């Protein structure tokens, strides 16, 4: 939901909450004041009539028939309460209930004779006042909502302009390039921009540092490794005993492993730094075939039967080096973790790549094997970075990868066009319904 | 063969010299850009081993210098960076091949020989040893004039062994030679062993001598001196 809409909704919500309260206050005050004014007026009228009576005017002269006055001689004593107000609704002559009859009875003792002087008048009924207020409030609310909806949009264009620019800059942010945030008149945005400026600058600096480090580490480690490897090679050509040969062999293994780890870690750092970004599409099917060809002899030696289903003309937006590494790792794993006389099934379509292979069942949840240095067999010779590299390549390229073990088969699947989260959620719900039924 | 190794790491440079001098090559060393340029101006070499990162300059600049001065040496780039850019700019700049540190010395030697065959020996494609002859163009191997029925990998293995005869070749170095980047995820030793086994079988089937020996704990060796 847009910020503007949220503000609008809250504002309208507050209005809807407040309006009945104000309407009630309005109604209450209006009615009270109308009553009060009318009662005061009628009371004064009664008093004036009483004056005239006391001056000796005849009752008929004061309150002839047809006026809103009535003078009655009382046979009983004066009541305690000298003024009585009576309000009558639902009058016969007013079928719509728009009026109320307000009657004020005043009791006077004039020359020893108790009189009741009553005067009455029609005032708007409570129902009438209520309906008028409701009407007004309704239109008022409608007008406010309408105006708010329009103006808040126009105003937000101006006020949120800075925020929008900032969002645009962040969306296009890449750690490789420094960005400049514009200044804003709004304090919050100013704070946000200056915070983001600091953060992005720091990210760029860190990136440069990490890039430099990974390059240096790679170079600085490769050289001593090269020295070590070459010296061991030279040493192994001298006259040595079997015992020493074994030691040298172990050293060579260790050097090999070290150099592989170093290379893989450097590669992962490079992938994380997005150093392999591309804009061109490459023929992935060709790379898949090439990598398969590179493993041909080893597949044959392990007597693995390979079934391939590679569609033609598969174009993907991925760096050729990464495509090669992806296939290399997936296929290498499929061969390595396979059994003698096993099978590999390779399916490549424009949508996905699936590598299925036979092998021993995994000893840990398959998804965990994407973590660095996680191996299904902790003491095995492999480095344990292959699947991390696969995952990283997929992340960088916008693919998604999954690993399952089903029907005695390891299934690694790379989706080239992963569905958005909503679609996945929908799909999950679809799947769930028949399961419940 | 006369080789100039331009390499700032003295240990690596000395290893290269030690290894190559046993092949009877003359190997001179230069530890920096200026030193290399001086040597190149004074002497001629068949091949130059060129490190890219030098303390006083870039190896790629030296490559430009070599091409500008029309020095006829072959160039093999040695680099600790396996960055693709370096590889491409090196090969585009006129280098003959590219090898990444940490390399195996027999691998370096094999590449050096390959370049030498191409550039110096007028593109000669024959490598022979006693009764074994290898044609690097047609990938055909003959023993006693009998054509061996060997796979491409077996041919590459045999060539590697023959070029590095009398040397101990570690299983790692053989795996790296045969499969390059496609070795990382595999237990390669079994495969190396099987290739060696098959190769020996095929050579002896053609009445070739059994030159290939297992060196206990280390790897294999092509014994040129054995019967």
C-alpha cells in the first residue's frame, strides 16, 4: 500500500471516529439551547399574563381562544413547583414527527386565587434536529474525504518527491559505484538521506577493501603455494626412500587441497562482489555439452549410464565462466557421489536444468549441503565448497536452486525463471488443498 | 632451448631453473621488469616465461615491449591471478599460452615444449621416443609402427609422460594436465590410475617396452633408461 493511501485511510478513519461524537455534541447543544430559549420566552410570557391578571383584566381578554395561552383558575392549592415544563412528541397534527409541543405551566397566586397560566409553542422535534445534523454530517464527511483524497495526492507528489528520488537511487545502487543523495527540506528525509549516504559510502569502501583483500589474498597465497608445490616436486625427484615418498605424497595432497580451497574462496568472494555481471545471453546448451564431454572418460570409467535431454538453442543471461563452473560443479558432484554402474540423468530446458544421479542417501538435510564446508561425508577428500559455489552462481544470476533426495536419486534442480514469492505461495496452497481432502 | 624466466618470486624462479636445467635447457632469471628488459635487449631466447605482477612494472607491458621490438621469442604467461581479463589480454597481446599459479613444474614443461614445437621446430608435430611416436596434430600414437587404439585422454597422458620422461609425475599433476579445471570435485586418483593401466596395457599389446612405472606414494614415472 502506498504511503499516501495509508495516510489517507488513517485520516479518514479518525474522521469517521470523531464525526458521531461531534454530531452528538452538536445535537445535544442545539436541542438544549432551542429548548432553553423557548422555555425562557414562554416563562416571560406567562409572567406578563400574570401581571395583566393581577391588574384585573379578564381571563378571556388575556387568553382568547385560538391563541397559545391558557389561563385556568385552580380549585386546589398551588403546587410546590411553580413552573412546570412539558414536552410532547408525536403530535396528531404533525404526522411526520417534525415538531414537538413545548408547554410551560406557571402557577401564580393572584389576589388569593391560584391560577395556572400555560403557554405553549411548537419547536423542531429532537428527531428533526437529529436528521438535519445527520444530513449535514454525511455531506461534510463526504466532502472532506473527497478533498483529502485529491489534495493529499497532489501534495504528496511534492512532499514525497525527495523520498521517491532516494528510493530510485537505492534501487539502482551497486556496491561498485558511489551514489549521491539529494538534499531535502523535510527533516526526516534529510536524516534518511544522510544516513543512506553514509551507509552506501561505507558499503562502497568496504567493497573496495574486500575486493583488494581477496585479490591480494589470492595472489599472496598462490605464490607461496606455488613455491611449496614446486619444491615438493623437485624434492620428489631426488633419491628418496619409500617412507619419505609417502610423506611427500601426503604433502602434495595437502597442497592440492589448499590450493583448491584458496581458489574456491576467492571465487566465492568474486561472485559475492558481483564481478561476473553480464548483459549478453549465451548458449547454455553448448556449455552443458562441452562440460559433459570433459567428463566423458571418467563417466565411462565408473561405468555410469548417462541420459541427456538437452534442448537446442537455450539462451541464458549468465557469464560464460559462471555457466561453465555451474555445470562443472553439478556434473562433478553427480559423478563423484555416484556409485559404480550408477546413472545420471541430465535434463536441460529453457526453464530449468535438472541433474539426477544415483548415490548413497544423504546423511543430513539436503538443503544444508549448500552451506560452506558442509559435506555429506566429513572426512572425504572434497573441499565442500562446490554446492556453495552453485548456490552463489544461481543467486547472482537470478536463478533458484534446490536439492532433493527422492526414489534413491539425488535431484539438483536449477530454475532459470524462478517464480515470484506470491506465485509460489499460491501454488503451495493449491497443493495443500487436495492433500487435506 | 634457451629460456628467460621473468618472475619476482626468487623461490619460484629458482625452482623453474632447477627443473628446466635438468632437461638441458639454459634458463636465465630476471626478477623484475627492468632486469628483464635489459636481458631481452642483449640476448635472444627461445621462450620467455612471464609473470604478470612484477614489483617494478606489469608483465603485460613487457609483452607489449617484446612485440614492439619484434623479439621472436615465444611467451608463456605465469600468473597468480586466474582472472579472466588477464588471460584474455595476455593472449590478445601476443602470448602463446597462459598458466596459473600454483602450477605443476611438469605441466609448465609440457606447455613450454608444446609452444616450442609449434614456434621453433617449424610446427613439427612429431614427438618420438625409442619405438613410440606421437603425432600431436592427428593425435595418433604408434609403437613399433603399429597405430595404438587410444583415446584422446590416453594420448594426452602419454605425451605428458614422454615429454616429462624420467621425472616423477604426481597424480595431482597428471589430473590437472588431463582435466584442467574439471578436477575439483572428483577423487581423481582412481581415474589417473585407470588411464595409466589402460595405457600400459595398450603399449605392451603393441610389443612396446613397459616404460611407465609406479612411484610408490607419489605417482608415476616414464623410465627412459629401463629396458
